[in-house]
């Protein structure tokens, strides 16, 4: 009977300690949190874009899945390269691990809402000194050797009366949300870089093809002039001019190959592959700019991950003002412990071996030489800095979209003009050849016409490449793809 009563008393003491500490979370919910509640500051957003047509409204939302935006270009090779970026790019892996760290920190901060419970058990054998100081020297002083057996648990909890913990958790969660936006932004930037390098490579391949076709035509012309020279109809100057023109054109091929190799190496690095083992076979790609929906300027605040990241940074900085201000107020920790202690293992769980404690204390700063005020000022300045960064991010986003929209419109006109210039240059070449064959012109006119045709055809290829680059950067500026009907938006007809 005695042993059962002892166990009941020990259990009752433990339950009383736990009940006392379990009242702390309601205190937390009822308490106030010092520091300003977060409100997103305003940013100067125009009502509409400068360019109205041919843009059509989009329906962006940062929380919805946007899909693989690059699929709007309808290029299987680009899709495969982008898949390699997502799977193997090391910078993207770094951003992923940063998000994992931020989430872990948020979980660690949230743990402060709950009591910390620790358990302990141990055995200590010790011998006291026979010459130790005594409180009462009337008692004999002798050496004692004994064994101490102990076991128990402790509970510690800080009542969050003034929101110190809540503001810390608020800041940590905002940091995690910012890390998520940073990951989305890294994904957007890296996939946009991949698309840009790829379309640059395609444009260079088109230029190389143009130069090769001109080399074939110029070699035929060289054969023609050579045969006329052998017959005594053409001069040696005509032959030398055509040979010089052919050599110059062949040189352009080598320069373009250097440029292509550098682009191929950049694709390798983005794909997470070593450059020496990576190749992209030359291929002439028909480059058509897809239809890109552009919504209202205010949509950027929901669509762009870098703007979302800047906004979350503001929320975190605002919460840290509350953390700093909470230091002005008392901290109120609750502590409790229960256990058993005996010099004999056989009596360790007897009623006489029980021990417990429960207490509450408060610590109030009185004088700190301005440390808390300086920390508050530091936090406020940090918040103001994040506000400026957020507004700058919005301005940059607006600029990039306007640049993209203006660029696509101007390049569309330039492409049509380049097509007309190529057609005109081809007619000039044909006329110059006819006039030279008929003896009405010297061969310098033919060489000049060939140079003009080659320049116009290369410019045509470059403009088409620039159109694709600007389309990629516009999609990036708008924050990525769209999911209006569950499918990526279809590419526009050529």
C-alpha cells in the first residue's frame, strides 16, 4: 500500500507541474505583440502600359502554377535543355537548399511557442574531503564516500506577453517565403538565360548557313570569272576581286564558329554539364515570336518572384522591429522540475526520494546605456531600406516590361524591313551579274552587290534572333508563364 500511495503522490506532483505550465499558451494567445503590424507600402504603378496594341490582357496570379513558360516557343530542343537546367543546374540547387534552411529556421522559431521538456538520469560516485569547511564546527569532520542515483525531467517555458516570440516567428516565416520567391526567381532567371543562349546559338547557326550559301554562290562566281579570264574576256583584276571577296566571306565563317563555341559552352554550364563533353548539333530553326499576354502594370506585383521576394523581405524587417522593441519589456520564464534522488538504487523510487520545483520570474531591463534603443533604430532603418528596395524592384520590373514591349514592336518592323532589304539586295546582285556579263559594268559592281547581299542576309538573321531574345526577356520581365486554361499559351502563327 505504501508503495502505491508513493507512486500516486509522485504522479500527482508531476501532473500539477505540467498543468501549471500548460496554462502558459493561453497567456501567449491573450498577450499583445509590440511593434508595428505589417502593411505592404504603396508603390507608384501606372494604370496602363505606354504601348497598347497588339497586347491582350492576361490573368496572372503568383500563387497559381505557371507551368513551363518556354514551351510557348514550341522547340523540342529548348524544352530538353530547360529540363536539364531544372534537374542539374548547381545555382538552382543552392537556392533550393537556401529554402530548406529558411523553412528549418521557421520551424525552429515556432518551437518557442511550446514548453521545452528535458529528461535526465545519472549515477554519481563521490568522496568528500575530511578537511572541507563546515557550517558548524561542533560536528565531526570526516571523509565520506557515497553514490548518488537520480532521475527526473524539467520543463521551461517563456510566456510571450509582449510578442517577442511571435514577431520572431513572423520574421522567420517571412524569410522562408522570401527564400521560396528567391528560388522561383532563380528558376526564372536561369531558364531565361538558357533560352536566351539557345536562341543566340540558333541565330548564329542561321548566320553560318547564310555565309555558307554565299560562299557557294561566290565560288560559282569565281569559276565563272576564271573561265572568262582564261578566254581573255575578263581581266586579272576581276579575278582578284572575286577571289578576295570569297576569302573575306570564308573568314566570317571562322569568326562565327568562335562565337558559336562560346554559346555552346554557356549552355553546357547552365545544363550542369562539363563544356568539353557537351554539344548541340547545328540546326536551322524557324524562329517565330509567340503571342505573349501582357496584363495591367499592377499584375507585376503578383507575377514577378523578385518583387514578391522584396515584399517578403519588408515583412521580415517589419517583424524584427517588434522583436527589438520587445526587449523594453520584462521576460517572464516559467520553470518546473520533477525527479527522484537517492543514495541507494533500492530506495530511488520511494516517496522520500521525490523532489520537485516550480517557479516564475520576471526580468526587466533598467539601464543598458541605449543598447535596446539602438537595436530598435537599427531594425527601423533596415525596414526602411527594404521598402526602398521593394519600390526599386517594382520600378525595374516596369522598365523591363516597357523595354520588352517596345523592343518587340520595333524589331517586328525592322524584320519586315530586313526582308525587303534582302529581296532588293538579291535583285541588285542579279542585275550586276547581268550587266557584267553583257559588258555594261565592271566586276566591282558585282562584288559590291555580293557584299551588300551578305550583309543584309546576316542582318536579317540577327534581327530574327533579337526578336526571340526580346520575347524571352519580356516573358521573364512578366514573371514567367501563364495557366489560363491549364495549358501553355500557343505560339503565334508565322
